[in-house]
C-alpha cells in the first residue's frame, strides 16, 4: 500500500519506521533514488553544502586484539608493525594545521605501548600547540578512568564503532574475550564523560543479516551519537575471513541515506572503505547524505602498513595531495570543503 515516495517521506518526517518498513527499504533498490534525493535535501537543510575534513593520523598498527575481519589483528604475522613517535605525531598535526585541518583523529590498534600516560602526553602536546582544534581519539576499548584521563588532557571526541549491535553476530566477528555488551558500555561511558561520540558499523560484514542492520539502527537511536561511521566490510587475505565476500557499494549508500534521514544532525563520513570499493564511492556517499571526509595525514612511509583491508586507497599520497584530491572530489559532487572544527549541530543545542 506504500508507494516508494511515501515510505521515504515517512522516514523523513518521523525519523523512524517500523522494523518491517525498514526491512522493505533495505532489501530492495526500488527506493534508492527517492531515498538519496530526500537524504541530500535533509543534509542541505542542516549543513548546507559544507563538508568537514578530519585529518587522520594512523599512529600505530600494533594491536593486542584479534578481530576476525581486521588486517592488523594480532595473529597476522605478515603485517609489518610500526608506531609513530610523539614528535612524528606532532609533525603530522603541524602539517595538517597548515593545510587547514582543525580536527585531528588519532587512530590505532590497541597497542599497550601507548599507556594512558603516553596518550595523555601526546594529547596535551597537541592541545597546547593547537588550542583551536578538536582532538579525536580512536584507540578502542579502555576503562572509564582512562577515557576520563584523555578527556582531561584535552581530547574532545572519540570514535568507537559498535561494529554490530547483536550479541550473537558480534561473537561471530570477534574472539570470546570481546563482547558487544562491553563495547556498548564503553560508548555510554564516553558520552557521560562529555566526549562527542562516534559509533558505527561495517556494512556487509560476514554473517550480517537485515535483522542485524535493523538492530544497529535501533542501538544508534538509543545512543544518539554525534557521528556515525559506516563503510563496507572489505576482505583481507591474512585473516580468518579471507574467503568471505566484501560488502557492497549499493547497500552502504542506502544505509548512509537512511542514517541521514533518521539522524538529520549527525556527522556522517564518506569513508575510505567506501572510496576503496568504488572509484567514486566517496562522492556517491556525499550525494547520499554524508558530510565528512577524512584525508590521511600519516607519513607516507607507514601508509601501506595500516592495512585494515586490501587495496586501501590514499596510501601513496602526501597529506597535501590527499587534501587537494578531496577538495576536487567534494567539489565535483556539488559540495565544498570548509576549514572549521565542524562540531555537531544538534537542533536542541
Ligand atoms: N582499534 C580501534 C577500534 O577497534 O576501534 C581503532 C582502529 S580499528 C582498525 C577501526 C575500524 O576499522 C574498526 O572499527 C572497523 O570497523 C574497521 N575495519 C577493520 N577491519 C576492516 C575491514 N576488513 N573492512 C572494513 N573496515 C574494517
Ligand atoms: Fe587521498 Fe584522494 S583522498 S588521494
């Protein structure tokens, strides 16, 4: 009884649908055109044509975890491991600042070398050099006290994808010592401390069902994160999932658009993984409702080594090249990169 437009229209006005309606929307391409158009309208109403840039610094690929999907998992003996020094990280930030970045994202494996003391020293040093910048951490699950210490040192945002909200699905993607419940607890702790929080999930991860995706959307409705990062799962040969298929462009774009309509205020990145599965993946992501891009600021000599999945893009480019490349891509999609911290714009804020 629902025409294409009115299911999409309903999602826009209610910012919600029943599970059955979401299933209908997610399981066919019939609604895509209407969905992308509506999502773009909503992004323009909230953020105009602005696209925020985040300078990504991948500062270590050592990891104590063994997630089955991830190329830098502990048991991948073929990975060449590296860590950046504090000075190298500060240099990346200085270079980024000169290029117009006002947000730095420090991402890494869960590397015990980076104790709370070391993380706090790095964060304080960035805070001192760049008082006007946002500092985002993405270093995994930590005790609440550690999150508090980083926050007190000057970090203000944290990215921790929930990966999948379903316990049983989570257990298929991770070894027993990791749990969906623990991960969710971390996210609520981060929020309570006062971080702007980013969560998210991989699209098309092994064994993922439409029900799992609906559970992801329901969890996000509970968490109400400021940022939601999604990208296709992409296979890596040196993992237990070597024989699994990667996620698709189509389903990822559909979910970006659904997220924009459910969370009009959210910061939604057009991710590197999306740019990896399709040459224009990031442009298409922007047109489906995304409003953030995250160019790489890591030194070129380590870029290839942060190999979460195969054929990752941007591994040969200098920071300035990556910045320039994205400038053009964003413009070609009909939007514009702005030099701003790009804080979340909640209607109630
Ligand atoms: N260690 C931190 C953590 O777990 O949050 C940050 C680094 S982790 C490598 C960053 C993200 O990479 C994960 O949240 C996951 O969604 C994504 N990722 C890992 N392996 C991937 C793959 N094979 N394809 C796509 N994304 C992947
Ligand atoms: Fe990095 Fe194009 S965005 S090279």
